[in-house]
C-alpha cells in the first residue's frame, strides 16, 4: 500500500543517500493524504519551494524556524521527529498552508 511504500522509501534513504529533513517531512505529509487532495498539496509545496528560493533560505531552515514557533521552546528531538509529532492527526494541506 501507499503508506508502506513511503515508509520504506524513508528508511532506505536514511541508510543511503541522505535526504534533508524537508524531504522527509514532505514525504510524511504526502503519505497522510488521500489521492484526491494530493494535487493541492503538490501545488502548495511548489509555492513554498519558490518562496524558499526567493528569500534564499533552505526549506530545512524554514522548518526549523517553524518548529521553534510551534513548540515555543527548545526542541527535545530532531526536527523530523518533533514536526511529525506536531503534524499527527492534522490535515497535511492545512499544515503546509499554515507553514
């Protein structure tokens, strides 16, 4: 199934070619979506990438700032773990739109 494939992708890439936290967060959020809402997510993510390039700030850095904003404290875990915990049971399209 789709979520197993995404989880396998994440595990393999953690052991092989290094992915950024932003790549892993995108994969996590995308994996939580139903087929019908994926187009909206891809479109919004592309806009986020465009803004990231325009302001010359890597997405992982922007997610780090967002992490501090959401937690209102210093993180206790790595970026991916903290944010996926924050994003659990939330609409991925709403999450990326808020971000």
